């Protein structure tokens, strides 16, 4: 796990200082070694900040060159089953300089060009320079687990693992106001696969590769989820137990591969099915206790310590609770935002920042995590709502209404975040195009409805008549990937293409882990696992009000009975509105009433202050629903201070 950079000038020599600055800005991603390579004509440079996981010797340092010294590569991430591929490459005559997993991508590119990506299994971002073909090639893994950003500035192409690295190389920092407007509808993170909140800075989308030459820069897809149509699902045969057994085998393989490291592997552990499954399966592949790390909030409704500890005992793991107090969230909020480079909906990202710090302080570099499971098994409550609303064949209407009410009652902590709260409008485009409105987009729109009155008139007037949902759908192959699919699978596809890589895998994944040089490994997003699960009938994902049914059955031998029977509890931190006299709420109050909010071009500060004044009189459910709006505005102020007003990128 590392940080990577690249600079390719089409017309003039690149700046060695810019390359070194860009790479140095990623020190937290690779604190052990920073190295650079610049081509003989000084038109191309690659940089690498290394966190040693496989092949700890200096021979594993990057950039790595091929035998002819005409292809150079830098890699961020982990490539699994690499030892088998190493043997195959050596049998074909390749001479490997390292025993690291990263080098296989270099020689696979020699063999297959861009098609090498089909031979890679894991979480990765890759950049290489192909001298003979004068081509800069870059790629991102199938789900966007590892980040990769690019910009074209003054006829020069820049690539890096994080935006702050591009800024350190000389790319200017400026708000992309259109992206921020989409965020005001609560869909910036889901409204475009490429754009960021920074003008002129883009992401390589998940499952895509980039080709840059002297003449052009283009993106190409190489993988998609490809949900089966309803008819194709209906044609599938096989009983439930056969699916359970196949899933168990695939998951165990994915976990086993991710236990391979030249350093100890720990595990993030909550009271949820996903991380408990990862820990339970991982315990099979080691004769030593796994070190399990659990966040413990100082609010009973959000604290899962007791359930996690019971699971740790079953797995024979050493249990490490990490207490998180309200004042901790305030203390570390700005640092977490700096590392994420995006907007927050909740302080859960700050809690993950603290968790990864505790893991680092315990001497670990690698952890298994449960991210991605909800995205493939329909774990969130809004997917169950879709199942009840839009898959009603053979169901009793009265029973459906009772189940919907039960779902709402049991997910009050998700109100306004993962479940709709309040009125929603402007969703006609979704209904016309998809035939229904996915509940998670309805939920986000309900939060956007609360934010809309707080926006400034000059800002709103620029986007009068814009339909952000049309922009969302225009970026997709609606006919090829969504039409004739089950409603739940359509919702899963949309969430997995947008919210997963742009928020979940950032704010709850890579960026909070790499802030403290921790590599998170995600067995649920092994593409072999995903390709099996996508082929399953929807009733194996959701059965009644039971989410992730097939995973529960596959994991049953490895988890406690408590976890097996427990409903999904979304990972969220206690809202700041719960504790009006605590530091995080005070931070929100002070920041949104202060000078930074006044400088932002997006909000009407007088209306924001009026909302702050009204909060104490709101009922608990409404105040909780407004927490997403308040957290977003706080993070916007911090991003503005950290990046948009600084002449040089700040460091956390």
C-alpha cells in the first residue's frame, strides 16, 4: 500500500521539484521510502511513497523497470495470488527484479497491454510509462477501492493518489461550483463518476483505465457489475443451500488470499455481520490470535463493544476496544476532512480516522475490513424498503405496510441519512427512466431538501432548471446496465457505482486508513465474490426484513448467534445534535456562525444561523435528520480553509 504520482508534459521538460513535492505530500501513504524516476528526455516522471507489506527488502522499492528499461511502473495497493503469476511469468522468460506483488503488473502489461487488467485480482491503482509507444497508462481497480486522480494543467498531465498531491505539483485549487450544487442535492458523491469538488481535477472511475499520449487523453472501461436481467435471474437453477456453499467457498478464498503478508494482519471488528464474518473466517488461517480493533462510542445506541467482544472470544482473537468520546470527534474532525478531500455526512469518518491511528500505534500495517458487503448483499435498510415497495408479487398489501412500518421503527438512527425523512420532490426523472425512485436517492434527496433553503440566491440562480438526476443518469449505460433489472439490483448498481467509491471507500475506507499508513483489505469486494453474488436471486439477499440472508447462512459456522440474528446497524457516529453542550456541536456552531462560512459563496449565512437557533426546539428525530446538513456545511468550511484559501497545500 503506497502513494503514487506521475507527470507527463507534452511540450516541455517536467519539473523535478514538482514531482518530488507531489510525492512528498503522500508521505502518510508511504512513510518508509520515497523514490522518483524521470525519463531521459525529462518529459515524464513517476513517484512512489512506499509502505512495505510484501517483500520488505529494498528490492521492492518503486518505480520498477522491465528488463529493457523501457517501461516503468508505480503501483498502489495489493495484487493477490501474485506468486502463481510470478511463476508463470518466469516460465515465459521474464526476469523479475523483486518478489513483490506489484511487479507482476509490469510484466503482464508487456504481455497483454491494457488487457493485463483482466489478470489482476485485488485493490489497486497503477501508473506506468511505455517509452516505445510514448504512452502513459493508468488504471484503477474494479470498485475504486484505491484512489486515483488526474488533471491537465498547462499542457501537462498529472496523476496522483490524492488531490493534495496534485496541488503540491502546481495544479491550482478552486471549487467546482457545479459539483457543489449537485452536493446541495446530496448527490455530488453520486452524481458523476469522474468529477470532484475541485475544478479541473477528476477521478479515474472504478473499472476504467486512462491512456495519455502527446495527442490525447482518454478513459476506457474494462469491467462493470453487469447485473443479470429479471428474466436471466428467473432462468437460474439451484437450491438455496448450493448458493450458500458456493458463497462460503468464495469468501474463504478471498479472506485467505488477504491474509498473505510479510507483516502481521489485524482486523477491524464491529458488532456487524460483515467484520465478524471476516474475523471468523480469518481465524482459520493463522495459529496465533488475531488482533481485533473495535470502536466504542460513549452513547449506548451507537456502541457495539459488547457484541464485538463476544465475537472476539469466539474467534480466539485479542480484543482492543478504542473508546471515542464526543470531544475526540471535534478534535480530529479537521484532520479527517483534510485526508478525505471531500464532504462528510456524519462524524463516522472521524471515528475511522481514530481507529486507524490506534491500529498504527499498536504496531500494525494491515487490517481486514468489512466494507463492500452491504453493497453486494443489499445490507442497508433502504434496500429492504425497495424490496417491500417494488417487489410485491404475491405479497399481502397489509402485511407489506406493517413490514414497512417495522423497518422504519427499527432504523430511526438512519433517519435522514439512509432512510427518507420529510418531503421530497424533483425526482420525476428517476421515476421516468427507472420506473421507480431508489430509496437511497429518496433519502439523500430528503436531506437535500433540508439544505436547499440555506443556499444563497446568487448561487442557486446559476443552476435554475438544472436536473442533477438527469446528469446522474446521463453518465450511465441505463439500457445496458439498469433496464429490465429487478428494482433492488438497480438500487445496488447505482449505489455501488457512485456512493461506494466516492464516499464509503473514501471516508470509511482508504483515506482514513492511509492517514496513518494502514492498509485496509476488503474480501467482500473480491471480484470473484461479487460476480457470484450478482448472479443470485434477490430473495437470497433480502428475505422479509432479513438482509444479507445468504451471507448469514454462509457465515453461520464462523459467527456468534447474536451476530447471526442481529439486524444491520449502520456504522454512524452519534449526531452532534445529541449533545448541544459538547465540543463537536460547539465547533459546528462557532464555524457556521463565523468568518469562514461568510466567505463561502454557497450559503446564506443568516438562514444558517436561524437554523442553528431553531435546533434546540426540534424533536430528536428532526434534529438527527439535520445532522447530515450541519456536518456537510462544517466540512465545506474546513475544505475551504485547508485548500481553497491556502497558497500552498496544508499538512495535517
